[in-house]
């Protein structure tokens, strides 16, 4: 399978714990995006990387959230001191260097439940 | 006011029906308009995109943009049970940004 992969697919954690999600983009895709989707809503943009540089961050990305893409390949999204409001699906997407802005390919997501 | 508004549904139709899904948007400066399909517990997949006003057809799917009314539509002809999914409209606010702004999605159920 050469699509975007995300790990884990599901995560249950207790409030106050830290969690980290991983995203592996499509090979040779230099652009990588993180979105968050809550039940009954569309995805909301969190942040965007071009290669290893984080070029755009949403106001939704509070101080408890940090994303990295150290070598311009896979990316991690860490949430510190999780809150119940962080329960959501975290989606990763990638696009190619020549791809248009709308050509974002999404992974299956990581579903986070904070108890 | 949300930048993109979409009726959440659910919309239930019999197999073979023509489906009309709609969104409105708030800013006339928006340039790109997309439709994504999302099956349960999956990530969204791009169905169609349009750049300007008018229609764009791809098989059973037609995307329509009316910039004067700030209205975008997706029509599905000869709907199939496999079309049952949530349909999300999305826009790009400006070419300087790469974030997609999504509507809340319309859940479609095609009954066999």
C-alpha cells in the first residue's frame, strides 16, 4: 500500500497524559498536513510542513500541541497534558512537489479518545 | 459565520436517484472548490475540484460553482449504495495558503 499511513489507528488515554502520533506520507511527497476532525464536523487544519519546515500553523494548535518533521519524511504530532476536548480523529495528508493546493491525499487517521 | 456552510443531512435516497449536495461560502475571493468523499472510519478522498464558475463532469459526478451566489453543488447521477458516505465540500481561501477549509459534511445513504 503506497498511501499515507498513520500510527496508531486508535489511542485511548487518560486526561493529563501525553500522546504522540506518527504519519508517513506518500513517498516523494514533500508537503505534509495535519488536520483534526470531531464527530459530525469536517476536518480542521492544524499545521503544514514543506520538507522539514513548518510553514503554517492554525490558532487551533495550542501550546500543548507540537508537530515535527525532522528529516522531511515522516511527521509526529504530540499532544501534552491531554484534555477531553482533544478527543477527535487526527488526520494526516500529503501532497507532491508539483501538486496543486487541492491535491491532498489523506491517511486513515488516528482516533484519540481521552477519558 | 462559518466560511463554508453545508447541510449535515442525513440524506436518504433510493438507488438510481439523482443526488444534489450543496454548500454555500462566505468570501467571494475563494478560488478553488473541492468535493471530498469520506467513508466511515476512513480519511477523506478527493472527488472533484473546480477553479471557476460553471460545471465540471467526471463520470456520474458533476461539480457546479456559482460564484455570483457563492454556491457550490455536487450532483451524483444513477446513485449506487456504494456512494453511501459523507460528502465534504472544501475551499482554498487563497493561493498563498495551503490549508483546506471544509464544510461540516453531508451524510448520504443510498438505499438498495
